[in-house]
């Protein structure tokens, strides 16, 4: 499996979607992270807590916000920046529609860049335009996602500058409607432990926290008191 670098801290999801946010554990982070961009080894967000979290929002009618997207790519298009929501975008008939998004600092008070994934209910065109530079931002990851009983089927992942406004253009879409859930990676990290001996159990520390899928050699199960001997584990 694939993963984020060790610099990305992590936490599990809050028990309630209405009180979303990280839960800090007692373990120390291996390295500090303040506004780190997406790690180069992160290549998929499909089988992750973040996808599960996004699906939870998409299936919760109380989190839905109906938005009529702009017919043109303009900075005055409707804003969908509020977190922990899913947005049902009504698009112009047979054409793309646009909304705007301005990322905030969630990794730390001094974060300048945040990694985000935008989940979509249709695998349609999705373009991010920086309103400051007028440049199109290339996705770092573009993939299909699959989770049972979830309307979200695609994800696009970006590093975006905190405080900068972006235009999100999507469509055309079947039925002239698409559902969209933005997720900050820092909000949806899971805990993993280094499994050097391949017995399925990792050493108790250090703990690594990733929002993307972990690579081979990292597991969610800890309590391996000898991670150099595959015959000794769960002790």
C-alpha cells in the first residue's frame, strides 16, 4: 500500500460527525509538521479513514448544502469553504459550473500550505484555478474511490495555499448535478506502526500518522515487543 511520509502527524476521527476534529493520543510524533505539503509517497486516499469520513458527510442529510454553481469561472462564484459539509452543486444544463474555495490553516496556526482531497459523486472533469495567479493547479492524485453505501466515487488531491481563493470548476455532469465533499488531510489521519519483521504487529513507538494509504511495512496493530523476530509478537 502507499503512504504519506513520516512527517505527517495523525489522529483518528471524532466519534461524531457533528464534532469533527482530531483526537490526540499520548504517543509522541516522530517529527514536527507545520504546514507540510503532501508527501511524495502518498499516491492514494481510497482505502482510508478520510474516505470513510467523507462518505459519512455525504450520507448525512444534515450536512448537505445546496449550491447553484456559477456558469462562469469567476471569483464571485458561491463559496464552499465551510468544513465538514457536503455540497450538492446544481450545474448549468450540459455545462460545467463553478464555486470557490479558500483553505484555512488546520495543521498549525502558522501553516502556509494544506493538503486537501475533493470527493465527487461523479467521475467528471474537475479543475482548480488559483485566482491570485490565474494558473490551473494540477492535481497531485486523481483516482476512483470505492466504499460500500457511499455516493462518492472519485477523489482529487491538491496542495493549496492557505488564505488564497481558488475556483473549483466541475462538469458537465449527468443530471446537471454533482455532490462534492472537501476534506483536509490533517483532520483525518490514522495511526500506524512500523512492522520491521513482517509479523503483522508493529512496535509501540514511534507512532506514525497518515491520511493516505500506508506502504508495505506499516500496520495498524501494535504491541510487538520484539520487532526483529517474527516469532515474538502481541506481547
